[in-house]
C-alpha cells in the first residue's frame, strides 16, 4: 500500500482529494497520514470526507478512517463504474473542491457519470462553480474532456445549500499545449451574483464598480452581468473571465460579513489583472488543476503550459502525481512540461 504524507508541501485538503483520485485511476491502494497536520483545524473536514466518499462510491473502494477530524485514512479502490451519484456535503463546503476529486477518475468510467452535489457553490479559498464552468472546463475540452456543468441553486459562504449537477463522458485525454496567448482578449466578462435580499443595497453593482474602479478594463469589450438569486443565506460573489482565441483566464472573490462589496470586487479585479498582465495563457489557479489531466494524457504525448506563476499548490500536486503515475514533470521558469517517464 502506497503511503502518502498529507503534510507534504502545501499540505492541505487538495492532497487528500488528488491522492484518492489517482488511487482510483492507477488502482493503487493508498494510506494518507498526517492529514492537514499544519492547519489550525487538522484532519478531515466535511468537504474532504464528501470528496473521498464520492470517489470511493465511483470506484467501489474500501475505506477506513473516513470521518471528520481523522488524520489518517486508507483507500483501496476497485473498478471505476458508471452511474449516478448523490453527494451532500452537509455544510457550506466547496462543491468545486469535491468535483476536483471526482472529475479525474470519472473520465475513466465505463459510461457517463452523473453527479448531483449539494453544498457551497461560492465559498472562501476555493474556485467558484462559475470558474470551473467558464475557465477550467473550456481548457479541458481542448484535451477531449467532455463534461456539462449545471448550476441549479447558488450556495454562498457561510450557509451553503447550493445544488450542482455534472455529467461526465468517458474519454481518452489528449496532450495540452498552451504556451502563448494573444495580447488582448476578445472579451472580458464580469459576473456578479448576490442573494435577493441584498438587492436594495445594490451589492452586485457595487462589486462590479469595485472591480473596475481604476478603469482596469477600459477600452475592452465587456460582458457585464448582475443577478440576484434565492439562496439559503445572504451571500455574494464576483467572477471575471477573459476570453482569448485558444484559452480562458479567470479570477473571483466571495463576499464576507462586514466586508464592503466594493472591496470584494477590487480583490477580484486585482487578481484578474495579475493573470492578464503575466501574458500567460494559464492563470495561477488553473495551473495546479490542469496538472492531473496533463499527467493522464502523457501516454498520448507530452503537454506544455505557460503559467502565471508556479504556486505551492502546483508543486505539491507535481510531487503527488509522480507517486502514482510514471510521468516526468519539469518546471522551467513559468513553463511546466508533463510527459511519459522513460
């Protein structure tokens, strides 16, 4: 059984999610120790349990230690099956982070996998479901990944209560080569969303104003959208996407109690402009999320991407992937190359 040190590198929940995902793909049983050992609240949280449980359900795995607070689990996978999954995180835990684990093995299923997930669609320290739909999935589609994401109900931090469905078709992933990007996007889309109860305070419009308060997007074709929705609790978020000929970049921010809407928007705008000004076709957040798929595509040929920056998340993912798959991953400056090991 392969032993994975859950405190390695970034040492967060993503290490646990990716470990069980690659365990399912490689059919290598694993034991994960020291889970989130460096965190102030170490051990598994509800969203981590939900992610592992979802992957276990998909590949009929045997597990031990799978409970909130656990610092060690064992995961023994079996055959990846088809079918429908119903996942309830039970908190405002991130739907997107559960999907990060599930989407990797689901592409290897016998037939289409359909999963409905209840939880947080717009939460702190996690991609929004909008980011997955408008940035990650379009890039993965270039690799032959076939998925459709549908948001039925928004779930904001800190209440959650959102509902998302994803349909994933099995496919053989192809290499990804994204090392150049046009100077100007064909469009920049700013999308703000807030609970209907916040409409009188114009929270959505104020987030948009904060995002562009310095005229960051002046002279660019803009798609601007504000919506107010029914939700279990008050909440708000803003996503910004840049559409280029061959790629997408994105950024976002989530509202918090006593945090001005303008500041939320400004944070998203600053993050987006960092990715935009890097001239890289892959933003910092997409970089670590694409690495698993680049590794899965290695038998078909090498992949190369130029990233905004190589984050600690990406470095941790590189280490983890090499524990499960025979791949060679090289980082040179902002270029990451993944190919089959000799």
